[in-house]
C-alpha cells in the first residue's frame, strides 16, 4: 500500500489549530512518522455543506488507504467525503459526531438533510472507531452512539470530556491517539 496519509476534519466554529488537533498532529508525526494534514474549512462559523465539499475535493488526495479523523461537524463531513469518492480501505476515527439533526445545533441541519447511505460507505471502510463523552452537552452522546451503530463501529464512551474542546483541558486527547495508533497497526 502507498504512503499512509491522515486528514483531520475540524468542526463548527473551529479551525485547524484549535483544541487537541495540533497535539495529535505532533504525536502522529513524531511517534508514527506519518504525514498529518489538518484541514481548515472555509467559514466554520457559518458552515456551508457545498463549500466544505468543494474544499475537500480540492485539498484531499482521494486515494485508497487514507485515514480520516473527524471532530463534531467534521464527522458528518467525513461521511459525506466517503459517500462522494470511489475509494476503499479507509480508516475512520470520529469524535463527538452525529449523522442526524440534533436539537442542540439546529443551525447545522443542512449537513444532515440527506441521510447518509451507509450501504454505500461501509464497504469503503477498513477500520472505524467512534468516541464520545457521557457529559457532552453540545452533541449529546446518544447521537454519537447512533452514528457508531450505523457504522458498525467500535464505540468508546469517556466518563468525562464534554465536547473535547478547549474549554480548559482539551489540548491533548490521548484516547484519540491510542485508538488511531491501534487502527493503523492493524492495517
């Protein structure tokens, strides 16, 4: 297989340099010696699905064997990307995501307006893990659990962590690196 490429999809009101994303990039590059590209979607304060799709098309090398890591709104964007590209053997790691409209963030309903066709994307996935926190108030964990079930995924429910954003302590997120490392080891 060709060189492993890892892409990080941030979420709503976030940017590539936020939260635990730079820390994860450093861990992957230093410990796994793999290239890690943090995406920086246009206008994340007012996200537009078509603009995000176009950005992905222009930025990601759509090839077999890539790894896609998503956080929050970035998770549904990972699923959109998979649905739109003829790629296979893709590793997927999703944190605090959703695949249906959620009452806490109605402004993002456009991203879930068309249900994900899991019969199309499941054959493209090699390994998948979904992570949430029991005390996530932004994307309540039952939404993330539903997405994990749709993906036939391993599901990790953390006892705390909220939405895994910068509200204090989330500059590192070891569970994500551990799950990513295990996933890549099994490749």
